């Protein structure tokens, strides 16, 4: 693993465990096993490191999803519903995002980056004739980002996120009949079984990557 | 205003401003203008006070909504989208709820109390024939609570919640076609104008109540 990735991973673990305020630079250096010089070569300061952790969330999922259009958007959220339980990078991103809201900071990037990516799926869905006329892709993308944000907080409190896959499947069962055209609706796969199998097939190669020099 | 209400209001303002950790009992006493004895007569400790603030959220809106069924659920969220900007009790409840998630506490009450109340609206909606067959009221109620939670965090970061009414109207525009039967769908009013006018008519009598002995 490269030094930059090592630092991001270590920082994610420390942010996930102690929050932004409690995550000292020394804790992160110790966890990563690198020098302060190496850290400041790659990141300006702790705030910059936190922003990069928030923004690295997407890259852990999206490159690995093989579907397109509406099914792709469903699949990204299904995988996310499992990854969030297992991946410190995703969990840290979520904790940092929630804490910045509570502390009055205003970096919208973690939301807008996801929304932009969801809108890309929806633009393809529109071109493929999968969306009903009244659906505005930007509005739907932003809504799904917000809904996922709140859904995982609810799931965290009631089940430490164990029931997040079920809640994500529910979301689509409620949303799809209102947004998808008839033929698209029939073709979309949305189930807890799919969530688990997509996530399992994604997490296997990811482990392989981790052992690369 | 009664001492208990005075304490809840003062505590809400202090929690809203400083968060749970930063809200000292003395700050709350000073703001409320009451003695420590009075506080401990009404509340066991700071944690109990925080829980009561979280649970008082609903009472600021629901008794004042005149509609029933699906329209009632829409109206509660439309009013909430404005109240959250103006009412420290609602804002404190939201901040305390978000911070407990971040700090690993697990009181689900703020979520389940709203979900229970939303489900009551939806059970009436079902009895009135407003809901499509496939909709499970408990699932939909929990989804709307989670979606509202995340939506207001998103709105907080991008606009200090100024665009929350617009986002709430969007949510229903996306959800209703999939959950409401045809006749119900035609009858539901859902607009930013309605949000503003409901909230305005609700906040006028609330001020009057505040001046009662």
C-alpha cells in the first residue's frame, strides 16, 4: 500500500474511533507507522486529511459496480448498506460529516460529491427511458443522498446498522413505483439477497488489492 | 410559563448553542432564571433533561395540525421544515439526536416517537383508502423519519436550512406517486406556499400561549 493510502486508512480508523476533535495527529502517525514529514508531504493539515477521508468514500464502492442507470444507483446504495458496517473509511466519512453538521462547519462536498455521482446514474437512466416524466434527476439524486444519510443514523441507533440493508431495500421499494417507468420497474432487482451478494463479490478483490506492494 | 417549560426552553437554547457536552447545568439555570432545587425537582439530571428536550419536539407541531391521513403526514413535515429554522426546542432535539449517534449513545426514542406518530397518520390514510396495496405503513413511517433526518442535515450544510421547505416538497413529489392511490394523489396539497401558510398560522397562536401566566 502506498504511503498516502496508508495515511488515509489510518486517519479513517482514528477519526472513526475518536471523532475529529479527539483524533490527534500523533495517533494517526502511530497507526500509519509513518513520519510527520511523510504526512505533511501528502496532506496540508488535519482538516485537509479529514476532507480527503470524507471524499474518499465513493472510491471504495463505485469503480466496482458493473450495472448502469437506475439499477446502478440501486446497487451502489445496496453495497453501501453493507460496506458502511465493515469499512472504516466509509464510517469515518459518515462520522466526520455528521459532526461537522453538529459543530456548525459547512463543507457540503461529502453530500454534493455523492449527489453528482447519483445524478450521473440517473442521467443514464433517463437516456435509457427508465424514469417517469415528472422526475427531475438532480432533485432525486439529492433526495437519495439525504435519505441515505438519515437512514444510516436511524439504523446506527436501533441496530448498530445491522438492519441498514433491509432499510435500503425498503427505500427503493417505496420510491421505485413512483419514479420508474413500467418496463424499468419490472426489470430492477432490489433485495437483501442482492445486497449481500454484490457486497461479497466486491469485498473479495478489495482484499487482494490490499496485499499489493 | 410554568417552571418545567421554562427549564425545557432554556435547556433547549443552551443545548442548541453549545451541544450536549458544552451545556453546563449552571448555564441552563442562569438562562432559565431558576434554582438548582427547581431543576432537580423536575428532572433527574442533565441526561434526563436532554431526553425530555428530544422528546418534546413533537408537541410543538402536532397538536396544531387540522388535517388527517396522508395530508396530515405531509403537513407535519411541511410545518417542521419551517419550525426547525425558528424553534430552539426542535433544533436542540435535532442536534442532540445527531450528536448521540456520533458519540455512540443509543437512545432510539427521538426516532421511534416520530415514527409512531407518522404511522398513526398512515393507519388513518390506509383506512381512508389513500395508500396503495404494497405500502407497509410501519416501513414508510420509519423511512420518512430517516429521510427527514438526513434531509435537514444536508440542508443545514448547504443553506443553513433555508432550502429545507423546498426539499420537503421534493420528497413528497417523489414519494407520493408511488405510495398514494389515484384519487388520494389528486387531492393531496404539497407546495412551498402551503408550508409557509401552515407554519405562519401555527406560529401566531403559539406566541399567544407564551404570554399566559
